[in-house]
C-alpha cells in the first residue's frame, strides 16, 4: 500500500495514496496503523481523499486500528471521504462508530 505519514499538531496523519483499499492491500494498512499505536502514537487521522473504493477487508483494517487506538485511550478518525466510500460506511453503519470529518483541517482543529 502506498501512503504518506505526517505529524500535524501532534496527530499522526496517514494519507492513503491508493484508489482502492481491498483484500490486496488492507493488511498493509492494518500493520501500519498497529505499528504507530505500538510506538505510542495513539491519535491517528486517516485521510481518504484518493480512495474511491473500500471493501470489507479495508473496513476491517480501519476498525482494527480504531479498536487498538481506543484500547490505549486514543482515537482513530477519518477525513476526506469520497461519496462512494462514505456509502460503504453508511451501509455497514460504521459511520456510527468512526468520527468522520469533511477535511483534515476540521479533524485537526477538533479536539480528538
């Protein structure tokens, strides 16, 4: 999986540089998130601007990261979601689990 990692205002921000998060690359994302959490970086923002498709394995990777961050009193939130990706979150009702922000500025300015 191709992604960039930046620290912004104390948050670890993962910029996904793929159009798809699916069975072929979701494990890479899951491992990257877990690695951050193990290093003590428990407040994570996932920026999905370039992602146009996500399947159940991609949702599972994000949910795993969410649960691991929460177990350490941190948060994993999502920003810049394309409409078709948001519809998958709505269909699975994960939009009720994750904090979803319109853009990165909104997520960083909110107290995560």
